[in-house]
C-alpha cells in the first residue's frame, strides 16, 4: 500500500545511508525500522531480545575484520549464559 512520508533532512540522510550500506531500498529500511519500533514496544506479543537490535547488528564497519559474522549466535549464547547464571543463584 503506497504511503507518503515526509522526512527531515537529517533523517533522510540516515535512511539513505542505511539503504546504501544494507543494499536495500529505502522503503525496506523504513519498514524494518517501523517493525523494530513496534517490537520494542511489545507489538502485542513477547519479543526476543535479539529482535530489538537485529537491524543494527552488522552495520558497523570493522575495518575488514568481519566481526559481525555469527554475531546473532554469539549474542544468543551470551543471553543464554546470563539466564543460566541467574537461575543458578
């Protein structure tokens, strides 16, 4: 469904930059941002912690070190370890 959105110049720069970095259309970036905001506010259902930051994972340049590889798995393992530690207290 077509919708028109007016963005201030700073937000437009951010959307353009994210679109270019992710190789996605601006509309995809905007849709994902809206979904992330909805998820952050509960979205009517429980939200997994990774879903809250998923759109940001891997977008930073690591100088060629490819640090974002398997970051989702590593983050999940970190959260699982913290849950185990809390339960063992």
